[in-house]
């Protein structure tokens, strides 16, 4: 598979040999956790669904490896509150502006799908541009109508193959919520250049693809803590977590604009 993130990978690889780099990449997830392998049978269909998304032009992870050297894909990922069976991302912007399209797939290994399954898949429309329900079960006329009504795409999984039975509607997700979802996949948007990228660290060295900054939800803080100077690091630390904002600058912006800051991310991230 040719990764749409190939350009990024190639730039990075230019810094050191691919082999060395491959052996050194270790993810330390910021706050997302890989869900334990599902005890349900559906997990075995994730790779098939992912392969289908990849054929459709989506990048589904795999560039970053876990500590055991296994590629981490955008499958079976998430937190307690927000988890995803399979997801993919592709660039759909222009040469002047980066825009992405996010596809989210809910997988159900059932005899026949219920309206609730379609509803579950449609819940991703808050975060993703395209929502799919992939199932091993029977898809009847009513299922198709309901999926159409909710704008959910239906994928039929049959003998390790995928057939698109209903095409999804293109949603415009809430941007903040989409970023929240992308964070689960360790993907961020650089607030400086606006480009989307994967946030990772290289294990044995002080190499990160991102630089973390902390900011404040200014108006909420001004309303609830009028005496606090949110621009003063020490005072800002007093604020509860729900008043704080995390942004991740991309490595390219750091190298171009703030090279003196590179390697000092840890201090910034903790403040
Ligand atoms: Zn940038």
C-alpha cells in the first residue's frame, strides 16, 4: 500500500536510514489506549475492513509501531468514552490548504443487523465525514432504507471480502469534536501551518513529531476565575483540567520557526 502520508515519511526517513528508524519508532500514546482485543468475534474482521479502506485511498495507521514492533493501525482504538473499530484518513484539500476526510467503521458480527447497529454507526457523524456499518449479517431492504435515512454506509463482509451495499452521506463533522476523535488515533492538526499529522516519539532519542503547548479556555476562565492571570504559567496551573487546551505544533513548523525549542517539549507539555 502506498501511504498518502508518504511524503511525510520520506522526509523523516531522509534524516536517517529507514531500517534504523523503523527499529526505533515506539509509540507512547498521549492519552489514548489500545483497547484489549475484543473477546467478541468481530475483531477478526478489522483487518479486512481496514484493507478495504486502504484500497479506497485511506491511510489507516501502521507507520507507528508498538513496543513489540507491531504496527499500530487505526483499529480497535479508543478510550472508555470514545472508541472505534476501524478508521481511515485521507487528504482532500488543495495545494494551499490541508483538509482531511475521516472514515469511521463500526463492525458487527451478527446474523442480522438491527436499527440500533445503524444508529451506533451514525453516532460517528459527529467526528467523521463518512460513517459505515460493516456486517457479516444479512442486509435487507429495510436496513438499506434506514441506513440511507441516517446517511450510514453499509458494508457486507463475506468470505474475507467487502462489498459496499449502501454508500454513506458526506457529513461535515464538528471540527473540535473531530480533533478530539483524531487525538484518539494520535493524529493532530498543527495550529500554525494547519496541516494534519501523526504525533509520535522515537523511543531511544529525543525525537518527536510534535511539540505540545498548553493554553487556556480564556473566556470560561475569565468568567469563573476573574482574578487569575491565565498568561502566567504558575497561575494557569491552578486551573482545573477542563479549562485547559492542548495543541500540538508539527515538527516542520518547529524546525522552521522555533528550532531552539526542539528537544525541550517536556517542560512545555507539563505547564
Ligand atoms: Zn505545522
